[in-house]
C-alpha cells in the first residue's frame, strides 16, 4: 500500500503543472490513500473523556458487549448539582444564563420529565446531562454530575439519546433499518438467526411489528407515521441496551393519541429498569400521570424537583397556589411558572411570584433530594480508567463496515424512485430542448459557434444537475452519519467509499440518457466511438460535480445554506470554463481557477472529441477550414481527451478528500463540564426526610452566598408574604 500510495502521489503531482497546483494535487492523492486504507472504527468524538463514565456502564459481571445478548440492564442513578450554563456575547459583553444552579436526580426504573415554558432551559439541561451540549467558545458550563456516585465527564455509548427530529434513510424498511444498526453496533452477534431474533424482540417491544416491512419514508415518499418514527428512533438507540435513555421533546409533531403511545413506551422502558429522562413542553393529563418524577424550570432556574403526581400540587398549595378541580396539572404548573407579558403590571407580578418560588425551593432542594453530598474530590479527570480500545472492541473491521454501508447506500440509491424519476425527466427534457435548438447542425461557418455553444451548455447542464442533486440530499444524510459516528458505529472512510461506489451505477444513467438523446438530434460527429467518448466525458463530469456537492454539503450546516453556496461557486467555474474567457486572456491572478474548473475540462474534452477531423465549408481564406483550427482559437490545440478525463478524475478525488477532511474537522464536539469556582463552601451532608412529611419537615442546611447567577436577575426575590396569590385563569 505504501508503494501504491507513492505511485499515486507521483502521478497526481503531474497534474496542474508546477507550483501550487502540483502541491495541492499531491496532498489530495495522499489523503485519498488514507481514505481508502484508513484504520478501523471511528474513535468517539474527540475532547470527550469517555473512560470514566464508560466504566460505570460496564456490568460488574462482564463486559458491556454482553449486555445485548444477556438482556441485563445495569441500574444507573444520575445526580447533578449546581449546573450552571451561561452564554456570553463578546461584542456586547453581555452574559445570558441558560441554567442557574440546577439540582436534581434521576433513578433507574423511574420516568423523569423536565418541564417548563418555552425558553426555560429544558433542552439545555437534557443536553448537559446527556453530554450532548455542542461545544462553543461562548458557552461556559459548570457544576457537579455523578453516575452511580462517580464523577461523570461526558456521554458514553451506553447512553441513548433520542433527538427531537427523526432522521433515517427513507428508502429502507423499518426492519432493514434496525437490522443494519444491529450489525454495525453489535458485531459480536455473528449468527443471522440471533440477530433476527434480537431485532424481532425490539420490534415487538416497541410496537413496530405492523410496520416492520414498510419504508420509513420522508417528505417526498409516504412512509410510516410520526409516532412510529419516534418509536423507531427509540429502537435504534436501544440496540446497545443502554442504561440511560434521554428523549428531547418526544411528543413534538404528534397528535394526542400518538403522543400518549410514545410516552407509554418510555414508561415501559423505565419499568424495565432503564433510567429515562425526557424534556417535554406541556403534556396532556393522561401523559402527565405517567411521570414518576418531574423537574420544573423557568428562565433556567429550578422551581421544583421531586415526585410527580399530586406532590407538586401539594407543594405549591402551601404558598396559596391551588390547582382547580378538573384542570390538567401540567397546564396549571406551566401557567404558574410562566411570565405574563400582556402588561407591565402582570409581567412584574408574575416575575415576583416566580422569583419567590425559585428562592423557596433553593432552601429545600438539598434536603429533599439527597441523603449524601456529591463527590467533590478527584475532579473529572481522575478515577477509574480503561483503554478506548475496549470501547471500540467488537465494532467490526474496516471491510466489514464497508460492505454493510455499501449495502445500505445501494438500497437507498436504487430505491429512491421519486428522485430518480425527476432526474430522468429533467435529463430527457434538457436533451430534447437543446437538441431542438441545435437541430441537425451542418458544416457551415456559423455551425462552429453553434457547436461550441451546445457543448458549453451541455457541460453546464450536467455539472449543475449533479451538484444540485447532491447538495439537496447530503446535509440531511450527514446529520445521520454524524449521529452514528458519534456512537462509534463505523469510520468515515468506509462510509465515503461505499457512497461513491453505490451511487456510481445510478448516477451514470442520467448523463448517458442525456447524451443518447442530444447527440443524434444535434448531428454531432457521426462516429460511434465519438458518441461513446461524449457520454464518458459528461459522466465523469457528473461524478466530479457530485463530489463537489459533497464538499459543499460538508462545509455548511443546512440544505438551504448549501443551495446558497453551491450554485454561485459553480458560476465561477462557468465563467472560466473556456468559452466565455479564453485561457490566454485570463488575468494572471485568476489563471489557477481554470485548472480546477470541472466545466472547463469537460468543455475542452467535448470540443476535442467533436472538432478533431471535421471539415467545414469555407469561401474565404480566413475562414476556419478544419476542426483543429477551431480548437486553436479556443487555446485547446495540442490537448488530448485522455488528459481532460484524467484532470476531471483528479478534481473529483480532490473534492472527495476535501469532504473527508471537512467531515473529520466538523464532527460533533461537546461542551465539557467544569467544576464551579473553588471558593464555594463545601457541601454539607443532608438528611433525607420521611415520605409523609417530605415537604413539611426538612433539615435546614447552610446555603452558599448569592452568586453571580442571582446577582444578574432583573428582579429581587420578594418575601412570600408579598407575593400575590396565583389564580388560574377560568377558575372559580
């Protein structure tokens, strides 16, 4: 492989002449060698110390890899204290607190719901607990977080995170989606029968048996329902038998019935021994009764944390806030901790009420939640260690990942009927339109310009079709790939190579279809060998444009941004495509652009293929008599079709290598949890009260002095005798 890589680098170095082009081509070839001969599975996202928390998830009786086959779930208790998250604006020097000294606990076998109005910090807290808060220089995250009594730094593969948006490969069935996920995540299950049994159990457990053979679908293709997609998301996360399940807004976009079914699934998972934590906005009454514990947040501050059911209502009734009969408790709690901005008086009153509730619970939280303090010594980098190789053990070799991903990519590409039909129709329509405009060109002097114009628009049409198709799909697919790579399912190299190979047969059909219709209609060079070269040139150009689309899709975060970047970038290559600006007249500072313009190389190859050997009608001595003379005027004289195809192939390799680098660089990185400043007083051992008087009798604890979070509040917390009673609207 080293010898092969050296030869590739030596050959590619010839592309682009001397100087910068030579160096860039050599780097691209070297990266391509690394892509195809890369190491095994992808490491978990960097800047994440997974050793400590992964060890916590491994059963004392054996390795974590035994969990799926044995069905055992290791109980996990999560405790957090003084979680503070702030967002700073360097330009205005303002600090916005997303979370303010939030404390709580999640236990195995119980369903915990994080509730609060919009903007209260529900998703932020969930992401902090799951280790999924995206890293940013403007974020500052501090606090204490423990897993089974040991410090926790970030997420591990034994934590499941069900995101708000459900992203899947639309052309795969539900069963195929789960089977491929099981093969990628559980290679230790070697038997196909065992894997099928495992998948069938998941389908039955999550109520997906009826839609097991239905395509997942998307906005273009009708598939399974929203509730079934949410349960499929849960099933994919349950493949590795996680101890903790995080769900972000699991009922968003679902009707009341489907929302309740999803929550029933989460409740059943909690009863099976999982620790389930979900962030939910305002559930219906039948959903609220399924919660075992709740955490109420408002403006990032903690209002209540403890048992659900009637306990929150009893707690708030002590301050004069009674929940009327026949009112959904979730709606009552949401109204109680929301600020009414209808008028300045109501906003001030509701803010005072909320500040009072926050201040009150701050005195109670330590005594209510814990019987022992969180561990402070040792920091987040100490404790038990074990090798990352053990985390990645059993993830399968490079080639195994490649074949599985190739299978998935081929099913997605070959089954995408709507997209393929649209591309076929556009290819046929474009060929018919261009063929009609340039119908049966002759050999007159004016036909020379017509031929050049036709070949230029053919190159532009092929490149734009390949580019737009890719940038319209890849950003969404990249989100799926980032999620799977974050779990360590596979490496980036096998994914990109499998995608390239799987899409080659399907992608080659449309340029061939375009050429087969356009070539005879325009009466281009009447030799079958020239027709074959024409189709080959536009096909390679289409692949190069798709590779460029992958780079654009890897560079920007959304499809809309990709559509805003890709076409303007292609327009630059069109300008320097050899037709509008002659190479000899190109300004020196821009002469490097034609070397990287895939349109220029395609146009050059098409012109050589068409004009070589042609004789044109002429009357004057200064008329163009042969095709070679026409090529000289375009500065294409002395070039060969082989050189243009090789140049396009190298451009394609360059874009693929750039995509690889961008995806490696832009892979998800998560915010680290730091310890609060050491000046904070030591935590005091608390005494847990009895269940009967949980909120009435508690041991008063020493509370730290007001910190910067409290000092940044706009309104001062009032005594409770000054807080106006809260009356639910519509209550008697």
